[in-house]
């Protein structure tokens, strides 16, 4: 990247953290809302197998399915802004895990939303669609999210852009998603919570004087 005169801050160094922070906040809010609506509209577990979907549940799932594409777009923007911010200083091994896990996460998230959408096509309960949606979300998407959190925290630690508490928190969040993502209900909420925290930190640091 071409540098300006001494003592000036390149435009990219100012705009990139802001873009990453805003995109991360939008993603976190959209994903958290979609998860809450999906959890309430399509209850997990055997207790909901023989229960027909009510109009309120149908509305909740419809809204969740419509929010997911926008959450995925915001997440891709978040990823791109973070990579642009690290530039040539990124570790290629960690960067590959960062990029690959993020893309697979978005693909799994879209697949889970599509599976949840199939339940809306009939008034009768569709156990396969519901279980398939939760399997994609909790078993695959959240484990890819765990790899993404590990990679992001590692890059932040190596480049010195994340404080030690935020890095340790990222590793803890990654472990929760990796180990308990498919067994502990609502554990997937820690991912948007972590994304929100990281985004707020990026925005806060980006506003400090050079």
C-alpha cells in the first residue's frame, strides 16, 4: 500500500477498522435475532416432534430465514475488512484457516436457513427439516465459527492488535463452540456476542489518535 507523507495516516488504516467494526456489529445483531427467532419458532428436541407449527412460530421462522442472508453478507464484509486491515503482515497458515472457516460457516448458515425454510411449506410438522436445520447450525456452522474465532484471536495476538483479555476470551468462546455447540442449547449465542465485543473494540481503537 502506498504510504503518504510522514506523520499522516493512510486512508485505508482509518476506513478499514470502521468498516470491520460496523459490519461486525450488524452481523452480530442480525445473527443473534435470527437464532432467537429460529429457536422459538422451531423448538429443538423430541418434545416438538408431533406439534404443528402455529402462525406465530411460522412468522418467527420466516423472519429468521429472511435475516440470515443479510447476516451472511455482513459477515463476509467483516471478514474482508479484517483481512484488508492485517495486510501483508498476516500469517498465511492462520489466514487460510480464517478464510476457509469463515466461508464454510456462511455456507452452513445458509444451508441451515434453507432447511428451516422447508418447514414453512406445510402446516404439518416436518421433523427432518427441523433436525437438519439444527444439525447444520449447531454441529457444522458453529464448529466452523469456532475455527474462525481461534484464527481471528491468533491473528490479533500475533499482530498485537488484540489485548490479552480479548484474546483469551476468544479462545474460551472457540472452545465452547467447538465442544458444546451441538449439545448445549443456546450456546451458539456466544458467537454473535463475541463478534459484537470484537467489533466494538475495533471501533473504539480505530477512533483513537495515531
